[in-house]
C-alpha cells in the first residue's frame, strides 16, 4: 500500500426530512448570507427549494437565489454566480440538486475569491487555494460531488469539459435524504448507477499490489450497486434501496476506496469528450466507454478483471484461463448496464463514429500518454472509441 493522506471534512447529514436543517447547519459553519444554487425545475416542482429556503429564513440566514444550472454545467452561469457573490457579499453557497449544481457551486465558490478568470483553474493555469464554503442538498445519487473536492465544468464556446480539484472545495456539509431521489426519471437513476460504479472501477484497476482493504471496499460498493440498481428501477420509491445507493455514491467517490493505490481515470477522461461534444449525460457516456476500455486494457492484468468478474458478477473463476473469466465479467457488466436502460454503443448514445478524430483531438494528449493502470496514447484512445462505437451484447 502506498503512503496517503485522507482528508474528508464533510459532515454528512443523512435521512428523511434532513433538508429542514439546512439553515441551522449553515449558521453552524459561519454562514450569514447564502447563495442558493439550483438546476432546472425539479427542486422547485418537488417543493424542496421552498423547504430549504424556509429553513434558511427560520435560522435567520439571508439568501439570494440562482437557478438554471444545466446538466454538464456551463461556465456562463458560473460567471454570473461569481458576480452575484461579489455584489451581494455572499459568504456561503448551498447547492440544491445533483452533481451539475454542486460543481457549478464549487466553481462559483473558487471564482468569487480569485482575482483572475475562474477558468484558469479548469485549464490548469492556476490551482485552487481558497473558496467560499460550499454545502449541498443532494437530489441524485451519482457524481459523488457531495463528498469530493472535484468540480467539472463545460466551457460554452468551445464545448471543452474540464475538471478542477482542491480540498477547499470539499463541502462543509451534505444533506442526503434518499426520499428526494424518488422523483428521478429511470434514465437518470441508471446514469447515476453507472457513474457510481465507474468511480469505483477507476480506483479498482490499479497496479499497486497488496491493497486488500480497498479492493474489498470497492467490491462491496460494486456488489451493492448490482443488487440495488435494478431494485430501484423496478420500484423507484423503495427507501432502503435508494438509501443504499445514495451512500454507495458517496463512498465510491470520497476516495476512501482509492487511498494508497494508483488509480486510472481514463474512462472518465475519454467520456468527458463525449459529454462535452454531444451534451449527453455523463453516466450514459460512461456506460458506452467503460466496457470498451475494459476490453482494450484487460490483457494488462487479466487476473484483476477475473477477480472483479467473480466477486462482483458471480462469474465462475477459471484459474487456468483467467482471460475467459475476465471476458465473462465484462460481458456481464455490459448486459447489466443495458438492462438498466442505458446505451451501450455510439448509436444508442447519439454519438458518431466519424467524429472520433475530433474526440481524440479534444482529448488533447498529443504525443503523450495518460492513465494510471494502462498509460494510453492518442491511438489507443481512438481504438477505445472505435470499440465503444460498435459494441454489442
Ligand atoms: O435540473 P433539474 O431540473 O434539477 O434536473 C436534473 C437534471 O436534468 C435531474 N434531477 C436531479 N435530481 C432530480 C432530478 N430530476 C428529478 N428528481 C430529482 N430528485 O437530473 C438531471 C441530471 O442532473 P445532474 O446534476 O447533471 O446529474 P449528476 O449528479 O449525474 O451530475 C453530472 C455531472 O457531474 C459531473 C459530471 O461530469 C456531470 O457534469 N461529475 C462530477 C464529479 C465530481 N464533482 O466529483 C465526478 C463525476 O465523475 C462527474 O464527472
Ligand atoms: Zn463520474
């Protein structure tokens, strides 16, 4: 196991009706005037936004509303949010929504206390050292942004989707009420499940040896998803299944499953070019990319894939030919995604094979290589897009 620091300062406030504590929690963490950031219509329609603002009002926390975050959040609204924070002397940001709203809130939080252009953080020109405090009321189990120090934003004019990270972006608190996820359309629930599993796979496929504890934690999250995701698709208001998935989403991405081991992250970066170019849901893009990536890199360590196949999907372990078990596991994973209602190839996703050169160009590694499990070249990435384009069950 490698040396590591694990810093996860977020207070997770989990369970029914907990959104009514938002105001008191903001006060506890020193906020006096909050920006309440939200997305399209879901939080308004469900009455959640009213409950959160009522909680702020009764705790004596002033607030300003800023809605309109789109999935794959755009830089344009971030600039607007930064202006509001400065003009209104905002000292706390609370996001009410999913990963897109949280990531937009984090970008605003970092940008509001930075003299330059906030995009510097996302283009790699500057590192985030400080930010306004951020908190979340989570409405979808997916991105894990409620417990992560990461934020992903799309630049409207170029379609480039880029990430930034800092401990300063880790939420002060995250309110997680599984009931809030009952209203999710099945497709969004499925996208969330794919993303949660992807966050584990990025960490599970490692070159670090003797990492039994994190291997087993990863497998626990994956096996939980295999059990619970079909359950919520069939029965969207199943509290226990929703609760297990919600916590799985957080455990998948706080990095508790990934400490002390090398991590990969190529599936995510390869996917980000798809959601950047076509504005598809991140989880849907991952459903197309992840099995393709697995097929391509499996020969690097067939036994690791066979272990996953056996422990997560219950495939028979063939110790003499672990490649066989590995392939069965990847097939089982693709079938599982399809059964959840997710796309598994370019056509189903709404992407085009002839755009592969553009996707690879946007990926922007030139002659270099990237990835912690298998270091891929631009040619390898093009090959993975090709497998993804034509995948079948
Ligand atoms: O805008 P509204 O009306 O709220 O609708 C949203 C949106 O259309 C809807 N929704 C959310 N909660 C709902 C609901 N509809 C009904 N009932 C509810 N309870 O769901 C749609 C998708 O929301 P979004 O926030 O985009 O989903 P998700 O949480 O999957 O976030 C995706 C974004 O997170 C990024 C992705 O790249 C993508 O941009 N990621 C962020 C990470 C991080 N910060 O650590 C890590 C991830 O790997 C990921 O890259
Ligand atoms: Zn993700």
